[in-house]
C-alpha cells in the first residue's frame, strides 16, 4: 500500500538549511533517512520544497481568485516536503515516519494514497 509522508518543519529548521554551522547536521539527518528508505526499496517518489516564504497561495472567493504570497496557513510548522512510500501497512509507514528528521522538531503526517482513478 502507498502512503504519503508529509513533512513539516519549524521556521528554525528551515533556517538550519542555510546556516553554515547547522547545515551539515540538518542535511546529514536527511541523507541518512533517505538512504535508509532507498536501501529498503520503499520510495516511490518524494521532493523537498523551497522555504515557505517562496510559496504563493490561490483561493477562489466570490468566484474570483485571491492570490496571497506565502504559505497557505499561519502556523508554527510549514510544509517542508513529502515522500510517497510503498509499504505493507500503516504500522510500517508510521515506523518510517518516526525515523524522519522532521519528527524530531516538526511533524510527519501519514496518509494513504488513493488508488488510481479508473478511466
């Protein structure tokens, strides 16, 4: 079964990406986690995202698009990236989510992926 691991990070974690004193530890944690998933053969797809300030959000209000710079929610945690993994069950997906660096200071939401729509 496929699950999406939705990684959220705090502002401090996003800042660690570019901080020369912290970037090594930040990226090292991700390299280890992604390497373990690759070795297990469970990655279907995944991408990290640029920081939240690069986001643009679109909503339709009164039939018109409203465009806002920035992320969709005013929150202490922001979407940092995702992985689609293929594992036997939810318990296995949760175990992988718990190994993510995001679980240490942000969160990892785990959701089943819908099957392909019939044509």
